[in-house]
C-alpha cells in the first residue's frame, strides 16, 4: 500500500512497456492486504484485496474485498470502504 500513496496523494500506476506498435499496459492496481476489524467481528485479520484508495473526511480509506463469516459454516464476500489504519500490506 505504501507504493500507492506518496505525500498524501494517490500515485498512478506506471505503464508497462508493450511490444512496438501497441499501447502501453497499465499494471493491475489491486494489492493484497490484511483487513482488521472484519464485518463478522471474529477479531481475526482477514486476507483481502485492496482495489482503490480515496481521501475521506477522516483521512485515507481503502476499498477492499474480503471473506467474512455469515454463519457458523457460511462465508460471504464483503466489499467496503475502510480507514487505512485497518489495512496492512501483505
């Protein structure tokens, strides 16, 4: 996540060199992360996929997708905006 933010501003992904005559490719912006305080409240950090950053009223927020326990043997995918302090790079 550190490579995504510099001096309080989002850093655009660097283009990847493409074969001659073809447009440059932008690398995938998604990054693996650990999500603290998951929606299920189990108190366990969940592996997640950080897909976007935004500046919120209280600071930076990341849009993440992760699995959370819905019931004893049932899991669901959750997508939500979380404060940056709840996200740890993998």
